[in-house]
C-alpha cells in the first residue's frame, strides 16, 4: 500500500445477480499468496454487499502475517445472495518495502450437494485413534500410532457424471493450542 485509503480496496465494479441461488449454499473461493516479509499488522480482509455496494458486511479476515493458506473459500451468507451482490477486498498494512498480496482465480460457485457432512458423527468416516468429535466438529490430536493419524471416507463417491467438469473439494478448518512448524 502506498496511496490513499481508497487504494486499499479491490471491489467488483458491477453487481452480480445471484438471486436465482437464494436458499442454496453459494461459495466464493480464490487462490492467495503474499510476498515480502509481512508482520502481524499485514492482513487481507473481504466483505459482501447485497445492495450493490450501498452497505457492506463487516470485514472478514482471509489471512494475516506470513504464510496464508494457498486457497481460501467462504460461504456467502444468505442475506447477500441477491440480485445486487458485490464483493470487495481490503489490504490492512502492507506498507513495507516489497510487501505484496496476490489474488487469483476468484470463483463463485453453488454447492450442488454431491456430498456434505456436518461432522457431528463418524458415520461416513473411518477415524484413527487420534480423531474425536468436539462441539460438532472433527478434532484431531496425534498421540497414538502413525495409523491413528488418518481420517478416511469409508465409501467411494461416483463422480463419473461430472467427467470433464471442475469438482471442488472444500472444508472449513481451525486449530487450537500452540502449533509448531515442521
């Protein structure tokens, strides 16, 4: 960032009509990367509008500091799946020499329901001993044998009808505790 405050925004320049997808799960995803030596104050945020940009959601953090996830996806809240959808990104920080944020392949897709698991039980999974369920989420903590680390679907999905099409696999994840690198 080296200009005015308004230069920190990357906004869709026109509205996108998502109204036909009302009531369905609509997901935005993109590839992201950073360059330079970022500090904790260097962050990428994004926000949604359902009224063509007159008002915006609160900023949602995509990443901060070094090492953002290579790809990012987020379910667009229902109140923004309208005929006047817009999205914007906001850079906070990024003022140091050689500090950059890179975005690519921004995609909005509608979840078609091939497979979805609410992660409240292991009905669809073979779970090693390192896996449990906590607050409606799968939780992993390695304390057993190497084979205990795996969480594997217990049956195959027939995706042949989607041959030649892009099929996206996505999930939400979080971590807790003090994680080490390597």
